[in-house]
C-alpha cells in the first residue's frame, strides 16, 4: 500500500512536480483519512497535498489517471477488452507459438513465483484495482473446433494462474515481475519490447510454453483443449504485459528522456536547433527565466533610504534610553533596471535574437522595462509588438518584418541615435546582439562611443566563436573598444549566464 | 445562519456532510473545495487558496467561520507589512510612561538599599516587567493563537506581502507558535486556528510556504455550478433569466478580455437585472448594464461590437 503511494510520488517527481518529503508524509496522512476506496476522493485529496501550482495540478491529473488506471474495482468493463484481446491474439497466435514453443524446452523453471505468493497479500488491494480483463472464453476460430467440454488440469504455475481467471492475481504477478526486472529503469521507447519479454520470462513463460506444446502434441482431447485455451490466454497476457510496460514507460521514462533532451538543448548551438525542437527549447527558456527571476526577485529592496520609520526607530532606540541612535527607514524599492536590447536579425543571427528576446521578455517580473530594437539594415523599435502579442508571435513578426537585407551596423546606429539615444541614461543597460559583420561599411563607432558614454553598461554579445571575431568583414575589434563587456553567446547556457550576471549587476 | 452550537462532529464527519453544510450557509462548492476544508480540519493544515479574483476564495474562509461558529480573524496583506503589524508590537508609549513613573518612585524603591549591588538587585526584582505580555499589543497572528475556543485565521492576498513576511509566517503555519525574543515562545492556547491563505498569483509564493499548506486552486465554476451559486445568492431571480445570464457570462469568459467577469460580478449583475425587473436578456439592456460586469472601458467597447451575437447565443 505504502509502496504504491511512494511509487506514484516517484512518478510525479519524474514529471517535474516537486514533491518534498514533508509533502509525502502529508500525502500519507491524507490517504489514511480518506482511504483508497473512492478513487475520486483519493484524487481530490492528493491533488490538495502534492501539486502546488496550477501547472503542477495539470501534470498531476495526467499522472494520476495513468498511474491509478482502475475504473473497475468490481470488474465491470470486461467485455470490450476481452474481445479485442481475443481478436488480436487469434491473428498472431500461430507464428508466436512455434518460435517460443521450441525454445521453451530447455529453459530452467522460474524462480520468484513461490515467494511472489507471500508478498501478494500486502499489495493485493491497490494492484487488484488495476486488473482489467478476463481471458477470452471463445475458442479460436482458426483452430480445430474441440467444443466446450472437460479440460485437464494445468501443471505449471503460470498456467494455473491463467486458468484461475483471477485478474487480480495476474496483475499482481505482472507488477512483481516488473519490479524484479526493474521496469522502472526503462529509458527509451525501443526498450518496450525487451521489457515485455523479460517480464513474461520472469513470470514463467518458459514453463508455460513447454506445457502448451506438450499439451497440443497430446492425443487426448481434454489436454488439447487446455493447450488451445492456454495459448489464447498467453497471448492475452502478452497484451496485458505490453500495456503495463507502456504505462510504466509513460510514467517513468518519458520524463527522464525529456530531461535528457533539455539538458542537451541547453548546450547545443542555437543556430543548429531544429525547427521541431523550438517548442521544447521555448519551455527550457521559460524554465531558466523563471529560475533567474526567482533568484533575483528577492533583492529588490534597499533599506537605507526613504522616509524615517518613526515608531520603529523609537522602539529600537528604547534600549539606548530613547536617544535616537539607530535609525530605521521605511523601505523603498529602487528603480528597476532599464534594458535596451538591440538585435541583429539578419539570417545568420536571427535564431540567437529569437532566443535572447524570448529570454528577456520571460523575465518580465524582474526586468519590466525592456525595450527592444531589431535591425538588419534599418533599425526599428519592436517593444510595442511584444507588448501586444504573445512572445512567439511577436518574434515571428519581428523576424518577418525586419530580417533579410544586408547587415549595416552603421545605419542601425544612426537610426538608434535618431530614435532614442536621448532615453539612454546612467541606469540603462544596452545589450547588442550581433556578429559585427558589417559588409565593409562604415562602422560608425562614434555613435557607439556616444552610447557607451551615456549608459551604465554596454554589453556586446557575439554568437560567433571568439577566434573568428576578427576575421573578414567583422568589426569586432573596433566595437570591443566601446563596450563594457563582450561575450561569446551561442547556447542557452551562455544566455542564462549572461542574463544572470546582468540581473546581478543592474540591481 | 449558524446555529448556536453547530455539531462539529457531525459536520466534519465526511466530505459530503461538509459540502451540505457549506451549502446550507449559501456557499455552493465543488467536491474539491469541500475535500480541502475536510482535510484542513482533520490534518490541521493551513489551506493556500489560489485562483482568479472573485471566485470566492475569501468567502470560503468567511463561510467556514460561520459554519463552525468561530470568530474570523483577518489579516490583510500589503507591501511593507511587517511583524509589528502582523504579530505583535510593544506598547512603547505605555512603556515610556511607566518608565517615567518608575523614575519618580525610584527613591522609594531604593530606600535603605546599601551599596550599588543591592540597588541593582532590587531593580532586578522588577524583572523584565516592561517586556511582559502586559505591554504587548497583539496583532492578528497572535490574536489567533490566543483565541480560547479556536478561530479561523484568514491571511488575505498573501502574494501582496513581501518575501520576508512569508518567512515570518512559516513558524506560525507549521507549528502554530510564535517566538517573541523577549518573552519566549507562544503556543496556541487550545485549538490551533484553522488558517486560510489566499493568493491572486501576482507573484509566486515561495516553496517553503507552499510546502506547509494544502494547495487549493479554485477555477471559474462550470455552467451548472454557477447557476446553483446564483440561485443560492439571488434566489428571487427567475430560473430562465438565471440560465441566460450565466450562459452570457460564460460566453464572455471565452473572449479575450483584460479582466473576465468573476462570480462576484455575476451575482452583482443578477441583482442589477432583478432590480430592473428584467425577464429576458436583450442586447440594449445588456449594453446598459455592461459596466456591472466589465471593469475596463476597453473591454466594454470590445464586447459592445459583438453584443448581439453574444446575447442571442445566451438565449439559446
């Protein structure tokens, strides 16, 4: 029982719901109160204790439905599934049997079935609810029709289990075999077949195969009948196990796999990100931004300024005999940083611009004043576009409207000066993202110098690796002179580090 | 309204009983909400309620107080709220006054004392009297702990307070106690209070706080539930009109608005329509009363242009 709940919490954790140990204990208390009988009540109670944000609640819903997949405690919805299983099994029964029947002969008898019975009792309550269908009763149409009638007794453990018609015991056995072969460690979907086979073997497939082939070779009708029946049931069992593995995969591996991919995406060069990964990378950006925001939103305040807090000052100075000695101030928030982001959106740099803008705008909570500009030759402000649209749409529009055309940094600086150089003050941080490849045009470093003099910091981010900065038409050498900081920036990790530093210095 | 002494045992026996009882107090709720109160009562855990404004977060605390016939102590959070306003404050005026009095009677106290050491020890007899509970002004959190028969503590809009304040709450929420350096630790007198925290999600509440609470998210109700809420709150309104107006509100929630109407707005609107003796929704009438449900001119203009279609859809 307890094992079920901890397994469920493990599954939740692997789908990114943060569950602490304390919350696990709460969950146990809640379950003790509510019990496992009513699935709805169980779900509602756990939903209060485990997930703690609206997002997490959604994940929780999915996870719960997958994990506690038991609508029939009393076994009502048998019909449909049983038939499906019967139909499918009849199709591939023939070829499946020949291969495995022969190999089954020299396999050793299974262990685990004996001690399985011992553990069974403790788990029966929860796992029992997972039981799904009975074995099909109808005879296989393609087989010789032996008709209903007497069947001989099955001999192997698994066969007995199958003929018992006990879904509960079968699914317990499945779960235990699953535990024994470590199905929870499943990593990628190609392993599904492997684990299905391992679980079947653990449950005693070899014995069963041998028995079936013996029985079918027999001349006595009751034994042949049993053999046929067992074969159908074996296929049905295979189906069940496959289902079980599938569920385990969704619960455990899918999330782990995603985390692996995310980890890779953080390091990959942004220009190499494929279109299909954009959604995932967006999630990564939001996650990183959220973490940065949480990290930095805590130190927005300074205390040594603002109005005198009279009551507090008096109170704290009572120990100095009322002499006003230790002053206390009403806290006042300092101005949040202003960030001007100037992005080269010409072909080569567009992807970097996309993700940097995404990053900056995801940080709204701690950096509410981002003004952004895009250029390839002419520069324009796109701040409003971002205010009115969702980030993804705004970025798409920006790229559509401003990308293309040959890069002209000189012209862009002239435009910037015309539009908003006056708004740059000593609290402003200017971030320029670009490869500084100016097609041998006039670099207009004079304007960059002006910007440099006016602003608090000017950061130049270059997506190219450092060793190609000074090659060809790149003007990096000239621009470096007028930047407070130049950085190579071509992966999400770089971005995170830079934006993190930015937040540290501007506050 | 609540009986003189509600049968707590019976009310809290099951989730269903709680739900019925809440409904008897005109708070129509989903199973999820009733379960939350049930768990909070039995596990003695605070509930952190989140959700869009106007779905009845604060109301739940009030109704629960009503239902259990317990006093409701409310702490409204805002930026800059500190321990002096939330937990306790020294009555420093009184302290100063008493110091003055003591100064004047100092001669009597010290009469006959030989030497400095004895004087000091006599003064020590006064002990830390200036820092005793006599001089303590309890604020909501402390009051909640001191309530004899237990109480409902509502910490409203906790997201509006500062991060530091959240940390202050932690001791209270996990152990139902408060530490005052000069006095020591104050524990709940009898029953620890039942704590409700509400948040509008203007910022993320810290994990530490969330971990100590049950987390209840109240979304907008579905059609049927909202109709029942209106029925409970504005019973005079005819069923047909009730159906129409709730449907209309649901249509509005589907639009892209700056602020979508919440349940409280639906109730207000129902009252307005009742006052105007309305029998069925008409575009002109809706246009005239739109400012009851929409609070931004921009939204009103947006909706105005589609009013006829929206109304006809609601009438279906």
